[in-house]
C-alpha cells in the first residue's frame, strides 16, 4: 500500500472513530463499521510492512532447537547515561506499544532495549512448545551479545510473567523490576480447565474483527481512536496467508501462560519491585473457559496488587485510578514519571 493511500486511510479511520471516543466501549463496538480495514494490505507472519517507532535489529537465536530471529529496538539515552532498561511486552501486543515509554525513558537518561519475544511481533514464530524460561534465556543472550550486564526491567501483562522468571533466573542482572498490571499474580491452573490445542486453534481461527476489538476493549476503561492500531495489525495479519501459523503461535503461547504459573516466584524476588496497577483492570486469563463462580474471584487487580506487595520482600505499590490493563498506553506521562522516579532512587 502506498504511503499516501495509507495516510488517507488513517485520516478516514480517525474521523470515523473520533465520534466514539467518549462513549463506553460497548457503544463504540456497536457503532463501529463491520470492517475498518477491508482495503488494507495484508501483513505477513513477521509484520514486515508494519512500522515501528524506532529502527529494529535482529538477534539470531533458537527456541526448542529451532532456529529463530529475535527482533528488538535498542534506543540510546539522551544526556547523562543512567542505566539500561529492558521492556517485556504482553501477549496481545508487540514492543512497538512501548513507544511513549521509550521516549520518556531515553529523555530521562536511560538506554532502552525493547525486544519482540520469540512468537510475537516481528520475531520468528516457530511451531514449538513455549516456556517462560526459554524466553528469558533468549533475552539474556541478547543482552550478552550487546555487552549489557545489568538492567532494570519493566514488564506488562504476560510480559510480567516473563519478567518475573527473568528476575528469578538472573537476579544479578536485574537491578530493579517494574510490574505493570502483570499476569501471573494468581495461579490460573487452579480454576481454568486445561484446553486442547485443536480447540484453541478453532476458536482463534473463528475470531473476527469485531470480536477481537471487543476483546481488546476489555483492557481499556475508555476506548480511544489511537488504540485501533492494535486491532489493525491483527486484522491485517488475518487477511494474509500466514494467519494459520500466527494463530497457532497464539495457541502455543496461551498454553505457556496456562501451564507455567509464576506466583510462587514472588516471595523470592530480592530486588526493589514497583507494582503499577490500573485499578479498573479485571483481566482474567482464559475467562471463557472458567466456571462462572471462579470468574467472580479472578482478575481483581486492585486486590492482587495489594497481595503481591505483601508477598514481595521489597515492593512498592502505586495504584492508578480509572486505568485498566495497560497504564503505559492509557496514561503515558504519569507512567513514565512514576517509573523514572523509581529508577532514579538509590537502592537501600
């Protein structure tokens, strides 16, 4: 798709969505056209044509013995260098959603490494079992290749589970850990029945633009036109020939979350930890498979944040009112200010 045409489409979409900005997410869904991306070009498995906010590089590695490429952004600090920050993204996002965080951190003097984990974004998506420890090991290898020995970690959603395992496996590498509405503060395997890959794949292949938008809207108390890009990338992959492989990777990474709880790692985190918790977040991993009674007690992030703070030895909790699952997207300036203040503090 030519750049001029892309800009025209974006302008049209912005106009269509602006009228929905102040409505509830359910009203936004009801008023949205059946497809906003009918004329958009498909994306391939590696999102080759999808723009990222900073130049990307590629790290050659492997997963379960299968060769794989890990794509990442490495953005230099501005002014006096204070350290390196490593970012872990969530399951339904890629490293590009960290754009405002990267800008704020680099302005504050931090070099930022923002990888797409294997199985996500522009990185390879091999059809193999996925494990948090493997993702952590690949990330550690990336840091080693860059000559980086210590980092502070910021991790959102599923990335929180990767970040917790990374901190447990490499405690000498992690100076500070920021957990932003992380999954894994409760053990989903206790309430969510195991699911077969075939069933999960059928559900994934049946996803529509409308159903996917509705799913993402559950993360955000107020849906904004700017969030449409998260729907767009999914729909454009779905339009292309690589979607079955993309969907299968989603299934495999679902199983990783379902089968590899990290809640028991929380008491073993010995570095300073900042919990940033959007207070309107009620995300329940595998909600559709949970018994109705179980759902009532799951995903209460205000309570999960308090419990995690009491469990982690050196934890500070910052609740953010009227914010959902992705504070760094919803209130980027407040998020950056909060994180930089934490990073700048001397370790006790």
